[in-house]
């Protein structure tokens, strides 16, 4: 039985004299949120275009085990009909995917556009357009959803609503392939993440496993007077801290976040 919905092996593509993807290899499991993380120019969008058959690689294996009409996409190429209303746009996508038009109201409320349903797309802000494009991508409850920076330009409250929507989709069986510069978003949503740097995956695993793998040997000690000190995680250092006659409130291991791990592996940040 095949557990993966995407399988990529030794994928290569070159634009001009620049190698964009170099022997790219990974699998995405069914019903997981898979984070594909890296800075601009790393090859994230190119990979999505290959997976959605917008580009043909030079060599390698690329399998997507679902039907075309069971895929949703939100990318930099996504668009809506500027002269139509929000409601008409989404109802058109519903009709196109043979989805009950009654679902339009439900989705518009989830992306906080129901009150703006009669506005024309040309009159929407950038953030509102982004929410509409996401609604169009998920209206048919796809089995596989490609999202390229889905919460860019959104305020924190709307971002939280979008996150809840994505988690609910995953619970119902949708696999989500997510690219984002937001490491906190990846940590919150993703079952596994792949770090992409200069067309190659330099690390892959669950956020928790990666943070433990690259954790330092230090602990953070918080005393009752709210003083915080960071010490080596060995018995001698801890004994010295205890011998200062201060009551300890908490002790926590010091783990790096995903952005810090990426920086340590590549020498680059995610901008």
C-alpha cells in the first residue's frame, strides 16, 4: 500500500546557466502538512510548478498520486476575475469543481470575507485578495493542496483563522504542501519540514525532532525573583546554581527554533 502522495527522486532543472534543483529527493505522506522551507531563490516555487505540471524537469522521478481535479493550488500565478464580485468568483470555482454552491457561504465566513461578498475583486486589498484566492483553492476540499506563502500580507487574527482552516482540512484528509518564510507558522502547522538551500534539501524531519537534534547542552534556569541564567547542562554547573541559596522556579533545556537551525546549516537566513 502506498502511503505517500508525492514522491520526488533525483529531480534536476536548470534555467540558463543556473542549476535551480539538484538531485532533489523527498516524499510527502498522505494526510500531513509538509513544510518546504527556504529563502527566496532556493527553488521552492519551481518545485511546486514541477509537481503541478507547469514545468518539466530535465531528469528525475516526480510522482503525484492523485487526480488533477483533486488538487488545489494557491501560488504566485493564482488569480481571480477582477470585475466579478467575491461571491461570484467563489461560486464560479464551486461550479467548476462540481461543489455544492451552499459551501460558498461557509468558506467565505472562514476566511472572513462574507461581509464583503458583494465587493468586486478589483476593489479588494491585497490581503483580502489573498484570502479569496485561498478560498478558491479549498472550495472543493482537495486531497492535495499546494500553498505558496498563503498568509503573506494577512493580519495576525486572519492568519490564525487560516491556520485553523488548514488544520481542519488536514483532519478531514487533505495533504498540504506548504512553502513559507514564516518559521513560527511552519513550527505550528507542519508535521514535517524540509530545508531547501540552493536547490538541495539540507535537512528533513519533524520540527520537534529537528529542535532536539540541534539542541545545545545548555539549560535555562529561572529563579523566584525572575532572574534568568543559562548554564551548561552538567551536574557541576547545576550544583553551583543551586548553592546560591535562591529558589528555582523552573529549568528548561535550550532548544533552537527552526530559523536558527536553518541558519546554522546554511549560513543564510530565510529572507
